[in-house]
C-alpha cells in the first residue's frame, strides 16, 4: 500500500489452507491476479515461475512473475515471502481462480 492507497485489482484471500504450491512452498494469500508464497529460499525479483496449483481437484499450471521477495526468517517462519503476479492465464482459468476463492471466503 503506497501513500495509503491499496493498488490491488482483486481482493485477497488470506491463508488459503487448502492451497499448496509445492512440497516446499505454501500460499499465504491468493487473488485472481497473484499470490504470496512462503518459500525456504529467496527467489530474485523479475524471475518467472511455473506454478502448479491444485484448486480443490482442478490442476492449474500458471506462469507468474516474482514482484517482491522479503526475508521473513524468524523462529516462527524459516523462510521468505514471495509476491507473484500471474501472467498469461486464460479467462476460464481466471474464472476457476475466482470460484475457488469465493468458496473459501
């Protein structure tokens, strides 16, 4: 949030417990346009990732760009918080994301 203005295009679902990104990465929040991932290692800003999301049985392979990487290591959180923006997904995939988010909200 810059200057008190939230620039997000879509609302975020915090801690979508049902959503795992991989064995080592989990989701901290999710929206139709991106997500925050907890990760044991840093990922450079600008890197493009291929994510494989399981939306309650619907597999979604989606490309994402790393927008930020924050060192969040502590005794409670042994890693990094990685903010990504989804890119190049279809309208039907965005609708699946929207549906998944609305069922958990």
